[in-house]
C-alpha cells in the first residue's frame, strides 16, 4: 500500500504556484474575473448553505454554486452518466462517501491534491489521523480529503436495559454478549420490544449491510482482501463467523426481527440498535437521558469501518479553476465549518488540530454519545480503495441478504460472493 508518510515528490513549476498560495496568488492574478465553480454534494444540509454563502461573500473572484442530491448513490450515478455521455458539465468539487472516491477517479480524473497541500499554510496531511491519511489515496494520487467522518456504534435504550436487569454501565462489547443481552430483553420485556436491530436488515441502503459485515470480519481477525485488492480473502472462517453472527440474530437466537417498526428505536421499541453516528442527534432528541452509546461489539475486540465524506476536485484542465476549487476546499475544511457540521450532523472531526481545540473538546464533553464515537475512530479500518467497490458492495448485499431468510447458507453465500468478486477483479484489471 502506498505510504502516505513518504516525502511528496518535487512539483512542476506550474503546480508550485498553487495551494493556499492559491489564496494570495489567485486573488492577485485574477482580480478582474470571477471563476465560477460547481459543487456537488449529497444530502441537504442547511449549515453548509450558510458557509457556501459566506465563502462567496469573502471571495469576490470566486463563485460557488451548489447542487444537492438526495443521497450518495444519486450523486455517484449522475457523475457516471455525465462521464459516459462525454458531458463537459462536470462539477469542479465533489463531496461524497469516502468509499466512492476511487470510482469517481476512474470516470472523472481527480486532481492530485499533494502539490496544493505542499504549499498550503492551513492543511497538512500529517494533521489527519492515520486511517484518514491512508484513505486519502487512490493508488499514489492524493485524491480526496476527509471533511468529516462517521462510523457505526451500538445505541441502547437505558430504560429497557434496566427493565431487563442489565447494567447500563456495562453494555455488550462482544457478539456473545449481544446475544446474551438480547435474550434477557426478550425474556423480560415482552413481545412489544425488539431486543436488537442493525441497519443492515432494515433495507435502507445496501452499503449498511455490507460495511457492518466488513467490520465484523475484521473484528474477528479476518481480512477482506489482500493489500492490492487483487485477491478476496473474506471466504474464511472469520468471514463466515461474522456473517453467521449477523444472520443468526434473526434466524437462531431470534433477538432481531426483519419486521422493523418505523422509528422503532426513537419510539422506545428497540433495546439495542447498531447504527451510524449520523443518527446521534435524532436519537438524543427522542430518548434524552435514556440514550446509551457503546462501541461496536466485536468477536474479541471492537472494530468499525470508517465512513464519512471526502472532498475532491475534478480536474477541469483549467489551472485557475482547480486552484479556486482548492481554495473552496480549504475553506470548507476549516475549524468553524468542521465543528458546526459535527454539531449539526453528528459527524466526527478528522484533523487532530481541530479535535484538540477547546471548542471541539467542549462539544465532546457535552455529548457522551460523541465522546464514544470519537473513541471508535481508534478502532477503525477503511473500505477497499478501488473503482469497483460500490459494485462489489451491492453484490455483498444481493448475495448475502437471502441468508436472513434461510434461502442460502452463509458458507454457500460467501463461496458465491468470492467467485463473483474474482470476476469483478478480473473485469477491472
């Protein structure tokens, strides 16, 4: 794997004038013209609108127009359609799920951000936690920077725990304890309470099932792929055990249900819910002091797959636009924006310098849930940095989801997934 700590190569003379050199150089060289930029982002976040307006006001020579898509998949599909049609109307800046960066780069080549960071006074790759440094690269290209992070945690209802005689100070940390706690809830709380739910069985988004299983594989000590993603490794005792745990909560211990009531956790109908940190504010508002948050349970230790958004710049071939786009990226990754977004959306900061600020620490101090979530980043891995990841993730769900209905065994599902994964790898190699 590419070593993100290595010294960045000597840049071309043209690249040397970029970066937050872009702030000064850009303003001086382009006083009489306005560079128009298009910014594509998933999900409608009001706090972002305010900051975009602020950026435009503070940068009279740059104007950013945002187009907001309903979800990450819609954004990616639009990019792929535009690229396949040879449409020149591509965005200049994209903010998208980190697992999609390599896919974007394969159809709309991204700017290598390394030359810009080399000259930047405010952004430094070493300021990002190690996982985010590694995940910033597609091959040897520094393709995107984490503007925010999220991960799965285990939410639990303290009132239900107490009703079941469970210790709210000692939530389950292993798969066996999840089953043990779930059975206790089932025995004591009646049929109206579902002991355990994970987002992968609610059918909202195929990626939820995929990344929860991936986390479980790694928590069991297994691997998903070899280092260069040329060989699948998940059809292993660890991979099978991870899938059997998730499936077994429905088919064996029956602590989970495929009939999930709408807003069941918010309405006090679910004991434990494995979901992403983006839901913290929703659940806090609904449950108040009854909301408990713990690290993801693992076979032996907790492991999560990190999510969140990366900001990337599509190479327009126009150096002025690329430099202006980096100026906008720099602004959107500043302390005020990152902290405001964290508070509003339940996202986590990825830059050590921001996490260490008094303002961010005060935010964590006032939120037990976010303290736990920030800790979870110490136990995180990341998804395959390949152009075919999204295709493969859909395949994981398509092949493995029938296990929940006992239509196929976990062993047979992973054998089939391995076979089809090899076909995908071969197709893209």
